[in-house]
């Protein structure tokens, strides 16, 4: 699979940088070509300003987040499930691009890829408490946690899902959390693009751990700096 992903970026597989994802907010700055990091390197955020490197993350239901700097050409890829969103991964990606590669928030464009939506994502009290402990405001929590699944024509609820909130449980909107955190970090609202495709809603198209359990596959999110942008 990874050879196909690298090929789609017009790169040899050795130049597609991946890490061991651990649901955190650790940053890896990739600056050397021909080098997937040594086995065991843990990071959920990857950034680079080199055109000879591709960045890739994998996800089944978590958010794959891709960001590009329209001015400098720097790019980033990140993996964020609910733990990563509670750890403020979207904000950490923006901060890493500013700190490491000289980006400015207003120059960034972000894509939030397919992931489990609030149509299907029922979570427990531990998830909400993690966001509370991280210091997110009450109005943010109210716009991310719901009493009913947010079902739409494009994203139906998966079979067997409760139609109303059960005690100590909510339906979580990771797309809204990622988008709001990016905007709070300075990315323009018109520069944040959310696919709004739920992995659990579309068994013929996407893998979903929430829907299928351990046998589920994974989606890849990958990005490369445009060659024409490099100084």
C-alpha cells in the first residue's frame, strides 16, 4: 500500500516519511530525504519544507489532517483521534509550522479528511472529561458533544447505533473540533476544508474500526511540497 501512496506523490517509497502513531501531539520535523525515521519513532504530527519528502499518516476513524503553506510551500500531516483532538493536535500543527518552518497562520490551507462523524461516533464520559481537563470552553464542548447522532443523507448512522444519548454518553463531532481548533490557531475559516465523509457510514468506500473492529483496514493521508514552490 505504501508504495502506491508514494507513487501517487511521485516519490520512491523510501522518501515517504511515516511514524509510529501514539495518539499524542509530538512533532517530527522531516528534513532529510531517503529516510523513513527509524522503527519505533513516535509522533502524530509531521512537518517539512523539503520537496523531496512525502509525509503520510494512517487512520481508520481518526482525523487525517493535511496542511500546506501557500507562501513558503511547507507542508504538514497529522493524525488525531479524540485523544489527539483533546491534546490540541490541530493547534500544535499550526504552532510547529510557525516555530520550525517560518509559516504564518494566514498563509495556511488545511484539509480535514474522512473520519468518523457525529452520525456514528458515540463516546463515553472519559472522552468528554478529557476535553474538559484540557481547558476547552463550555461553548466549544456544547458544539462538539450532542445528545443525538448528527445524521444526514450523505452520512447515515451505522447499523445498531443508539438514536438518543444514553446516560454518560454523547455523540462527538471531531470535524467541528478540528475545524474550530484550526481557526482558533489563526487559520482562515475559508481556508479550512472538511471532507464531511464519515468512515463508519460508507462500508463500500472506507475502513472503520468503529464499524468493523480489529479486522478493519486503514486510510492514508499524504502530502508533499510542490517542487515548483521550493526556493
